[in-house]
C-alpha cells in the first residue's frame, strides 16, 4: 500500500529552499491585525523532493488512463487526446491571460473563442452559440433555460414537461428538474428507438421540450428523427439534442438539420480534452436563430474592422451562467483539435468511431447477448450479460475480471433498459491491435464463465486493491494507514 503523503511526513523535512526575500519583511500580525494569525501550523506534509515525486509516480502507475490503453467506457468517449492540444493550452499567452484583461489585450483569445463558436455552429447546423457552460450537464441546464425563455416570451408559460426516452443519460432528468420542469418518460420500442405512439400520446399542451440523445445511449441512430421532431413541434414544444457524444455525427449529420432547436456538445468528449475524475470540461450550447437572443451574457463579437469584443448581450438574455468565460483551456484544446483535423479529418473521425464500434460488436456478438441488433450500431453498443448471469456470473464480475486482464472496464448497468448492460465505446483512436486485444480478453472471460466461473467471481486479483465494498467506502471513507488510525 502506498499510504497517504501524510504518512511520509517528517517534522522539519522539506523539498525546497526559498531564497531570502529581497524586500523588507512585514510583521504579519501588524498587517492582518491582532487575533488573525494561526495559532497552530497548517499541518501540511513535510517531505523531501524525491519523496514527493516517488509518492505521486507510484500512485500514478497504479492508475489506468487512456495514455496506457483502450478505455472503452461507453457514453464517456475516452479517446486519446493529442499532446499538441496540451502544448497550446499551456502556452503562456493563453494560460497566463487574466480573465479580466481588457479586450484590446486579449484579441487572440477572443478570436479563438469567436472561431470556435463559428466551427461549432457549422458542425451542429445552428446559428447561435455560447461557450460558457462548464460541463455537459450545465449545457443541458442552459438549453432548457433558453427553451423556457422562448415559451415565456410567447406568453406560453404553462409548458412544464420535458419528454425524454427511458434510455436517457442520468443528467437529462437532473437538469430538467433543476430548470424547474417535470420529466415525462417516453418508452423505447423493440428496436431501441423512440416509441412513436407513446411519444404522440405524451406530447401536448404541457410539453416544453423533448430531450433526446442521438445516436441514443444504445448506440442506435433514431431512424425516424424527422418525424419525432415534427411531432414535438406540432405539439408546441421545442427539441433539445444531447450532443455530448458527437463523434458519431461529425461531418456526417447535423442536429440542426434533424429538426432540433438547441443542443450541447461536450468538448471534453468529442473534442479531445482529457476528462474523467471530475473535469474541467466545457459544454457549449448551440441553438437556432430564434433562441439566440436568450443566450447567456456576454458573447464574443467581431467588429467591422476585424477586432473582437465582449458584447453584454441583449436584454432578453437570461444572464450570466458562471464567472468569466467558461473553461478557457478546454476551448483552446477544442479549437486546436478542429484546426488540426479540418473538415475532412473530422468526418474521418466519425467514420472510424463507427467502424471500430461495429468491428468490436461483431467480434463479441456470439459470446454475449446483443439485445438490439436490427442494424449497425453507431459509436457504441450495448451487450447484455444476462446469459452469464444465469450461470451465476454477473456483469459486475465480468467488469472486475477485465481489470485482471489489464483493461479498463466498459460502462455497466447503463442504459437502464438493458439487463446486465455492458456498454462499450472503443472510440476512433484505437487501432486494430488494441481492439483485438480487448475482444480477446472479453472472449476469454466468456470462456472462463463456462469453465472456471470462480476466476471471474473472485476477480480482480492483480490490482492494487481487490474488490471494494463501494457503498461502505463512500459512507465510511478512511484512507489512513492502519498505524495512523486512532
Ligand atoms: C457525458 C454525458 C452527459 C454529461 O456530461 P458532463 O460533462 O459529465 O456533465 C450528458 N449526456 C450524455 C449522453 C453523456 O454521455
């Protein structure tokens, strides 16, 4: 066990020496006033430089990350993130820019934001955009506020329902509730698509919006998307697309052309910012012209002389979404990614995402159940571990056994409409060898379930910690060494 860095602390040990100050040292209690000084030290760990380096390197090698291998976590788009983006995001001219710098001193940054907004409009087929939302879920919240503003502006304030399929990502109902709306679940049909009869029955005078992920969380493209958005519009509602995972559509199809009115995009998924572990992210929202006047303040505009400025935005805007201008470093990475690939490269990205997912699906189909298989999948697919569960090996066990084989597990038990779900998204950045290695491991585990199931139910045996009681780990979090406990 590595232990915490506090367990290595030794009083008086230090990793660096600061030079003596060249300016007069003030008496802190004279500056701060009496009674404001700490009476005890902060209690930071006191370690040498090699101790600190070894501590974090040792922890780092226990971690699994996309720089180490395939990370097929469905719905999360854990693709490899080019290092060039990191160089640009860390460039002192960007990273050192103060968020309150006057526009004339930040022309390059504003130009980048303006261009990125233009690209995202082109990619999604919309006219208005905000880069402010700091995550996909905040993008959803933003989009719903736009929709509510639109209804309110037309004097149609009674619309409080958001329709969403039963396969929806968990953030969709959460954002709807936060925006003060009520969730109405729409059934999926036997093909894994929206059940049109159920949609027709539920769309009506209370419908504020439909919220849809397309391709949906089963990895299936809604083949009747034009009809779906028409039904909602005829009922007086607007259509929101959850475009968190746009890598199935890039350069091929646009939400704006499918009848959607607004969508968010996860830059930290589709546009290659490293994510997982809680951010930072960015969930820009793009919308059709009639909604643009409600977008959050401020917006970046380009003047006739080619200079850029922040415009406060119209009086109809719902205001500011968060301090400053979003997670700017994430915007830089997305800009760099789009510029590196160009239009043709973005389309190739989507094509490779689809080919990779379909290849893996075909390799695993015989060994695991595939509940929705009437056509090809998009960027991801969902297997069911039901046949294995009948033999006493659950999907959780299969996921744990994959760790022993040196892979990150797929998303499991989501979407909720598939029993023992195993949701796999290889992403476009994996080559044939790594897809095959992952498929071989999954097939080996399927054989183990038949022949030596205890190998799977006892897994993992090769990881730094074995199977945890996850609920207890959250409720009674204790990361101290045994000898540190009192
Ligand atoms: C990841 C994801 C979200 C949420 O994005 P966050 O940035 O984690 O808030 C929403 N919808 C779908 C379909 C997603 O995959």
